C-alpha cells in the first residue's frame, strides 16, 4: 500500500492536522501570523520556503498575466483577472506551504 501523503500539514506537537481555514487565514494581513493549533495551542511559523511558495502562487501569476499575457486593452479588466488569478493561486497554498514549530 502506498502511504497517502497528507495534503495539509499536521501540528508538530499533537499531530492533529491544521484546518485549511486556519492556514489560509494566516496568509492574510501584512505579516504572516503564526498558526495556532486548534487542539493544543502550539504556535507554528511559516518557513522561508513557504513564504516563497505563497509569493510564487499569488503575486507571480498576477504579474505575468498583467505584464505579458493579457489580451485585453482594458486596464481594469486586466487587473481584475490578475487579482482573480492571485486568488485562485492562494486557494492552493495551504496544501503546499509547510510550517515549523515556533
Ligand atoms: Zn497541536
């Protein structure tokens, strides 16, 4: 049997998986907030590579689309779709980003 890899990271202390919501919320705001385990209260911080992944999945697709790929002459439409792409990318980040115990 192939062991199924958990999509979302577990708590370093009690091994309870973080909820998608819990991780997703930590990405919003000007600084990355630590994730606090809903079960035991242990804090986790995003890793440097995790921050890199968040940037890669959100800001980068938006910039590439807005600067190079947009077929539209309408600035507002171009930016709207750019923001939409960033939003889609951000939905995937909780599955890819990893945390370390704080
Ligand atoms: Zn825990």
